[in-house]
C-alpha cells in the first residue's frame, strides 16, 4: 500500500490492467467493457488513499475528446443531408429526450449536480459526460472541496448506472420490440440485403458476394468461341463491365489490348473480374489454362480510397462503379468501411463522404478512379504533429468561450473545445488530402487510452468518498438509471416508427442503438441479423449522438447549479 501511495502512476496502470481484465468477462451478450471496469477497479484501489495529479486527468481527457471529434468529423458533417434527415432527427430526439429525463429525475429526487451528471453518463452510456461535466464544475469558481465532492458524485452516478445503461439497449432492440411487433430480425435483415443487392438472394455460410472477390484467370480461345473476331470491349460488354481483359498472348507474343484487337483460336486471354463472371468465361472464350499463368507478368494493386467528392454522397456502389460517363475503368470493389465498421458490399449500398473504399485493379485505372471520387491518404501510417498540435491549441482556445443559459454562464471548457476542434480538423482532413493528418491507429489509441486514463484518475481520486455516496444513494440511483436508460428509447422508438415512418425493423433498431451510442447493443443487433445491414443507419445516428450527448455535461451543470 505504501508503494502505491508513493507511486500513484503505478496504481493508475494497475487500475487499467485490472479494469480491462474485469471488463473482458461476459454474461450472455453483456460485457462490462474496459472503461467501466477501470473505473470500478480504480475506486477499489483508491480506498487506500491515492491522489493523482489532476493535470494528468485533464490532458488525457483533452486527447480523448479531440480523437472522438477527429474520427467522427467526416461522418458527422456528411450525415446531415436529405437522404438521412429522418435518422438525424431521430438521433437528436433521442439525445434531447435523454437530457430531459435526467433533468426531470434530478429535480424530482433532489439530485446534486454531480449525481445528475453521473446519472446521464451511465444511464445514457456516454463516458465523455464525466469529463465535460467535470470541466464545467471546475469553471464554476467553487471551493476546491465542494468541486471535488461533485466530481466524486459524477463517478458514483456513472458506476452505479452504467451496467444497466449498457444492458438495457440490448434487451430493448433484441427482445422487447421484436417481441412486441413479432419481428424476426434475421429474416428482416435477409430481406433488406436482397433489396440492397437488387434482388440477389441472401448468402449461406461459406458463400460470398462476388463484389468482394476479384481474381485473374487465363483462358485459351477455342474454335467456334463467341469472342473470335472480336476485341476486349466485346467481352467486357458481354459481362456488363464485371470483368476486364488484361493481356492477350498469340503464339508467345503479347498483343496490344485495344479496340483493334481481334481474338483468334488458340489465343491466351488473361481476364480479371468478379468470381461469378470468371466462372462463365469458359462459355464464351474456352477452357481455363492455369498452367499458362507464368507466361503473364501483370501487376494488380489493392488500394484504399477515401470518398471526398460530394457528388458521390448518397450514390449506390453500382452507380459509382459506372461513374464517369458509364466507364468502369476496370476496377472492382473489395471492401467498404464507415467509421471503422464494415459496410455491406451490395450494389444498392449507398456511400457517404468519409467512407473508405478498397478497390482492386491496375495502377493506372486506380489513379483515374482516385481522382474521380477521392484520395489515397498520403499519411495513413504517419502523424503530422504540426497539424495535431495546432488542433489541440485551437481546442483550448475554443474552450475559453462562454455563453449564457438563462442566468447561468456556461464556459465551453477545454473538453468541448477540443471536441469542436477535432470535428473541424477531421472534416478538413477528409476534404483536403494534403492537410496533415493523424494515423488512424493513433487516433483510435488516443480515444481508448485517453478515456481509460481519465476514468482511472477519477476513480483513484474519488477514494472513500465514493463508497459513502454509494451507500447513501446507490439504490435510488440504480432505479433512476433504469428510467434514464429505458424511457428515451421507448418514447423515441414510437416517435420514429409512427411519425418519422422508420418502419424497417433492422433500420429502426439500428437507429435506436446508434442514437444511444450503445456499442454493446449494436454488437448484439449484428449477432441477430448476421449481416452488415444495420451498419449504415447506426453510423449516421451514432455520429450525431456521440457529439450531442457529450455536450450535455456542461448543460446539466448549468441547469442544476
């Protein structure tokens, strides 16, 4: 104990290690997670009397919140458009209803500022509220002891309400509403996939979508084949641009693949394309000759391209594939990612600005497509620290701004300032490829580790006060947390269903979990649907909710102080 008291950072890392160990345990589909586990472990360790410098907490929260904004900026701004307006309204409705519910309970049950903020952070499962509310308390000019007591209450409210805050959305979207409306989410997900796939059937285990598999094969032109006397364009048009003629050999000589090419019997034709088209090539060309592959020296490239061209926002993959006056450039989609989540790669899946498309093709063709729809990140594995430092400075500058809610003056604080700065720099990074960026892995690490360190310091510094508050308010807080978790979800679901007309079961459930920034519930929903159809609606609402809920920290402090 003396060693830990003398070395508080050792205690902090011990809390992280134990917290993430606790967070790994699962009960059914519920998993506590490393952040909540770290807070619980830190509160327990903090009983021996450990104090960590408050400055550590501040800097790591600033890093965390900047990374949140930076990662979510492109999707946050691009999600506000006509095609997703109902989902944006749904997310705003959920977050506002959550805030009103918290304030109502706080007034009725005479909760202090700290307990109310903790109730919001845990009941709405938005850990960032701990930091933004704490920063707002620091700016109230209270005595140090009073301010610290409020911050302890935030940690207590969060730890008591977080467990059901995570479990509640899982029950709502996988059990309550599906039972109420007699939905089979798996069947509904299959129907939605068929709609997005233009009527293509849902895949069974072991099958794959042809759009995700691009390969190359060599065929020998047989006598009487349909391609004899025709060139590459004939073959490509025959398969509706789903393959490309890469090279042709005639008696060991390489021929130029252009409009003048006329295929003859015994020619060897190397074709790149989608799996289903390649399987049919033998019908129009001839038998496949795998042992001839070493005669060809063709190099293909797989490239990740970020979508920045607004003209493609909301377009389907099929439309993008044929963009540029109907020319497909011989490239093939192999993956689509949005905010780190894999999207269904189906012809009618819409792409958004900020999405990451993975394409396969020749370097020349990929260069053309890149100029058309976006850019290849020039610093995907590097961090431009000049820009990163400037972004953090600007966040602290924004944090100096204050405004009034009624008679109360509310300061944005460094937390929300860095969030705004992160959103701005993340958006600029997506729009302008030469604008210095932060490595994706680095921002993910900052977001996770920054929050973990922050809650670890909060828990250690809370110490014995936390247990006293839990004994005094624990049961009441737990029941209020259940209300804060369930009431907004139920009310807003009916609003979404009957007013906004979001009636597709998969999309409706994805909107609910996204509007609550409920990652565990989203994982449970994916387990029910067993495909990626909920991802699009989740990412739109999650981007809005993640920002809106974070803002409620200082709003709750201002409203109740």
